C-alpha cells in the first residue's frame, strides 16, 4: 500500500470541496493555491502534524469574507 494525502477545502459558507489525492503535501500546494486565489491568499507550504483520525493538517485562513479551511488526511491506497 502506498501512502496518499486526501485534501479537502471548506469555504466560508461551509461548502466542502474535494481537491484530490496526492503523493505528498507539496504536490497538493499548487491546487490549494489555485483554490485560494479568489481570496487573495497563498500558502507557502502545508505542514504535516500529528492529529486524530489520520488528519495530518488543518489550516484555518482568515479572508475578507470569513474563514476558509484546508484539511488533509493520510490514506493507504491500493493503486
């Protein structure tokens, strides 16, 4: 099994968006920054950290219209 990172975004209205499965957090960063572009926000990196339920990062970002969130989880992938 190969470890993958599942990335999910949540906008200020609590809508969830599936970004995809990535081999590393740095692979996810361009897609995350594209999603954040309308908010005039860019992330330099996604840092992994221990969490519950396989969560490896959880970033709250304050924007002009409210908070958005970036969340990631570790998956074991059979691909």
